[in-house]
């Protein structure tokens, strides 16, 4: 009877091996499922990026406003009759006044 029980246990283990560790086993299926979810997330993110790029291309094809905006922002281009002004902020802690006059020299006794 002990031999028959041992044979059944070995047969059960032999049947279970492909179920858990084989090519189509549960562990392999779980791993493929995890990879599939990760790939779908990546695809979704790339699809959103492609939609943004497609809209930008369509905007550039449609009119000159987008081209002009890109030329001004990225390349710093100006029209022929434009003058460029750049305002630089004073560093923090520096006191400046537009009508400051130099202080008179100290008198000596």
C-alpha cells in the first residue's frame, strides 16, 4: 500500500510540473501578463505623445502663425521692422533707483 501511495504522489507531482513550471504554466502566464500590462502602458503613453506631435504638425501645415511662433520662441528671429528689447531683473538684495546720485565725498577736518 505504501508503494501505491508513493507512485500516486510521484504521478501527481509529474502532472503538476508542467502546470506550474512548464511553457504554458501558471508562472509563465503570470510573467507574460505582467509584461503585457507594462507594454500596454508604454503604448498608451506613446500614443498620447504621437497625438500631440500630430496636432503640432497639422498646426504647422495649416498656418503661418505656428511657424512664426516657433521661429520667435526657439530661434529668436525677428521681423524686419521690429526692435528687440530685453529687460534684465536686478539681482536679489541689490538696491537700485533710476534717479540715484552719487553721495558727496566725506569732508576732512
